[in-house]
C-alpha cells in the first residue's frame, strides 16, 4: 500500500510529459502549418517599436490569419521578439508563422519605389508622393516653411532641393521620410559637385550653382550641349546681360502658363523673369540632375552669347545678335510656318 503514492506520482508525471509532448507537437505543427490568407500575397506594415502582438494584429487586419497568442510566445521563446524590424512586409501563400517571424527578424522588407524625374519641379514631386498608394501621407496641410524647418534647411524654397532619382522604400514609409532622403541626397551631390567647380564658374555659392543647373536642365536634355549652354549663361552673367531663358518665365507664371509663351508674357515682370531682370532668379526652377549640376560649375569656355533650339533636342549657338536672329528665323519661325 505504501508504494501506491509513488505509482500515482509516476502516472501524473507521465501525464505531464505526454501533455507537454502533445503541446510541443501541436506548437511545432502550428509553427510550420501554412497560414490562411485572404489572397496569394498580402502586404502589411510593422510600425517602429511594434510588439509581437502588434505585429500579429497588423497581419490579421491585412488578411493573414495569425494566432496572436501563439505568435507572441513563439517570438519570445525564440528570442526574436527583440529583433523584429519596422517596415513594409509581404506574406505569400505557403508562408508559415515561423517563416514569417524569421522574415520579420531579418528585416526582409518588401521594397517599393518612387521616381522623381530630372527637370521636375517641386509641385510635381509632391504630386508623385501623393499618387503613390504605398506612401503614408503626413504632409497634407503642412506648408513649405515648416518642411524646410524640419529638414534643417535655410533655403527660401523647397524648389530644386530634392534630388531627382528613383528611391526604394518600405511600404508604409511617410512622404516626409522620402523627401528627407531626396533632400539629403541633393545636398550630398551638390557638395561633391561644388568641390569640382572650375575657375571660370559664373556662380559664387552652391545654391547659385543649383539655380543655374535647374535652368540648364530645363533648357536642354542633350548631353553634349549642356556645358555649352552653361557657357552662354556664364558669358551673359559676366556681361551683365539678361539670361533671357523661357523656362524661367514659365516658372514665374505658375498655373497661368497655358502652353505657349506670348510677347506680353516675356514683358510681364516676376522675380523669375530673366527677360525683365538681370542675374539669376531667386530660386531654382526645377530639380537638376548630376549632368546639369556639373555643367553649371564647369561651363564650356567660348564666345557664344545666344542659342536656339533646332527642334530635335540639340541647339544652334551664335556669337552675334544678327546670327541669332537668322537662326531663330530658320529654326523657330520656319518651324512655325510648317506647322
């Protein structure tokens, strides 16, 4: 009779072992069982500082059926609860809870991209951010002065400060996050370019180089012509001649521009009208790329004071007003008559 308590204890211990084994087997099966999903691919966002329960809830809300308590314990017992990284993630059909946790711990975010084109103005850049469904909008109602303050910039305008490029980002990144990256990239490239300026560069500050580069960017997309166009502007600045470049007039007109410049538009004074004012305009008129920036600080040395578009992307250059008028008649007026 005295041995019976020992039997009871051993039987109880056996039950505990069997229960633990069953629990472990069940947990293993759950960890490696494909998740039920609303579609073949489901995107969800992990916010900075999110706990495993927050992550499981975000996945469930997006359409991934994930047992929250099980996910929390799996993350804690594996030590991966502290490794989960913020960003946009993609669950694909066939994923198991364990595979999903590993992806979150590695930070295998699902990358999206947005492209800012060389020559775009700031308004177009902001519109591209608004139009991208994977970007979280946080700047609606925030004025440019506040954005400049957050960026730590002393510039008077956001124009030209965001470098035109393709930016990869995790789904759920904010519009300001991407603007800040574009601004920092722009400052880095502008600094590198400024260090390469030639002695004959017609600009005295990096910001002036940015302004001139933006005009060059809008005037020509033909690579071999950029430095020559920059040389024309350099010569005009040295002679205190108006730059007389149409893109600055168009920029100053804003939404009043209807697709064609008229004589009265060229005569209507704005801070950006380089027909009515000498020198550079007060701000850039677009976001220039690397080539235009380099042309602004390394202009070609020549005696040209005029140029006109040939209509095929290239330009015709001249040293005298007489030759320039002849080129205008040939390439502009002649083209208008053909149209």
